[in-house]
C-alpha cells in the first residue's frame, strides 16, 4: 500500500468515527442532563473529547502529506507523535478530573440516577461502540495506522464505560428495598471512579510511547533490529573495521544514520563503489515505511562519533 493510499484510508475511517461519535455525544449530553447522571455525563465528555481528537487527527493526516519546505526541511512526521501525545494527555486529564469530582460526590453523600431515561442510550452506545472498536482495530492492523489504533482504543473505552454505567445503574434496582439500599446514591459516582482507574492505563501507555518518539529514543522494535542486523552483516562481508547504527522513529517515519569505518587501505575507494554499497544496504533494510536514510564512510573513527 502506497503512503498516499494509506492516508486516504486513514481519513475515510476518521471521518466515520467523527460522524458516529458526534451523534452519540449529543444523545449522551441530553440523557446525562435529563437523568442527572454523572457517569453518563462523563461518558458524554469522553465522547466529546474523542470527537475533537478525531477532528485533529484528520487535519494532521492531511498536514503531514505536504512536501518538505524551508520551514520544515526534515518533514512533518514529528506532528504525528505530538498529536497523539496531546490526545493521550487529554484523556488522562479527563480520567483524573472525573475521578476527583466523583470522589467529592461520594464524600457529599452520593447521588441517585433514573435508569429509565438512560437505558436506551446505554444499550445503543454499547452495541455501536463495540462494533466500531472491532472494525477500527482490524483496519488499524491492516494499514498499520497509529491513529486508527488510538481511535479503536477510544471506542473500546467508550463501550466499556457505557457497559459499566449500565451495570451499576441496573444494580440500583436490585438493591432497592433491601438492607443495602443505602448504597444506591454511591453507585453512579463510584462507577466513574472505578472506570477512570481502569481506563487510565491505556492512555498512559500511549503517552509514554509517543513521548519517547518526540524525545528521540531508539524505537527498540523489529525494524530497528533488522537494520542493525543488516548493517552488521554488510560490515562483516565487506571487511569494514567497525560500524555505528543510529535509529529513531517519528510517527511512521524512521530516521536512520549508519556510519562505516573502513580500513586505511580502502581510502581510495571510488564514490561509485560506495554508492553501490549504499544501494545494497538500502535494498536489505527497505520496507513498507518511510525512511530518512544516511549512510557514510570514513577511515577515521572520530567522524563516526
């Protein structure tokens, strides 16, 4: 799949996410206000954030397609991990904020919610969110899209959130008229606390992964390992004295710098021969990803460091 087709696929599914998410969010806001449910309002806020982030992701996928220019001579790949880092941070903040306000509600005696108002929305939300989660997870794997993977995670969390809210509110009917009826006002805020604690792990992991890319940590993935192996094998075949490989990943783009230390006897090697070695190594490490590749040769170690 070419990069252009890849972008178009991403944009198509992001538009679907934006449309469906908008409809569910409007419905959730109305239900949350009418039913006075903090957990459903949290669900609505989570969906609203998801819509906003889908719109930003859609814009960024179009922005990074533009060619390099004088302002951004090394391309726009860095905007992808930056956007996903911001998205993850917002989700983390939403979880922490909702958890804090729910703890305050619990300390103030909790609050009761009418399930009749919320039931149609919750059932629809669960079915739709699960369906889109499965679809986006499959598409993310097919086109290897970090954006769609994040979108799939958001839909999964939204489905689990609605399921948790439905289970908690349904429990109020079971507890009504029993010795445990006093727990009913705590079910709604308590659900938000539990779900927030459960949800926050995934955006934290996504945040950590993408902030590492922004800080230019080595990716430590199969592609990096393959590049190291290919460079080591070529150095051994050519009789080079040493080599250094540096790899960073930004979005779906890899920046690769490979320096070879040649023996003094190879100091007169022609540029044509060196270019042939570059081409040979490129053929070994190229793949379905964009790569900014620099391969240099020297007979002095100081130029490798």
